C-alpha cells in the first residue's frame, strides 16, 4: 500500500510539474507502481495475504463468541482456547498414547492399532 501511495504522490507532482519529481525521468516516477505489483505478487504467491485474512476471521470469531457469552451473562474463561483442528483421536489411539501398558498391549493383541 505504501508503494501505491508514493507512486500516486510522485505521479501527481510529475504531472503538476512541482518539486524535484518534475525533473525526474518517467521510469523513476512509475517505479513505485511496479514495486507494488511485485509485492502483491509475492504476497499472494507465498500465502501471506490468505494467512492474514484467516487470522482476521479467527479473531472476529473469537470476539463474537466472547461478546455473545457476555450477553448471556457468562464470562468467557481467561486464557482458554478452543481445541485445535485435527486433535481428535480414536479411542484406540488415545489408549496407545496413554502411559498405560496394559490397555496398549490389549489393543495390540486384539489387532487394533
């Protein structure tokens, strides 16, 4: 966005023949527009734009939930976060990851993994 603003200011001063930009070559005046296009291409190709949009939506969702809880008279618990996606486990996987060797051995003997 900064490249775009600088480009517009330089273009306006060049067209108005005001200040030092009036004596500059056109490629110097139009350079910020090219840099803006390059930056947007980089940000889109690396996923930076999408990550920012997802973070903004997540923050909006948390704010809306907290606002609704307060409207119901329930205070949101400080420091509590929801469960992250992909953290659900099957019962067999939970037993296998537990520190109980008996239930893990029983699952292996029964052929469940």
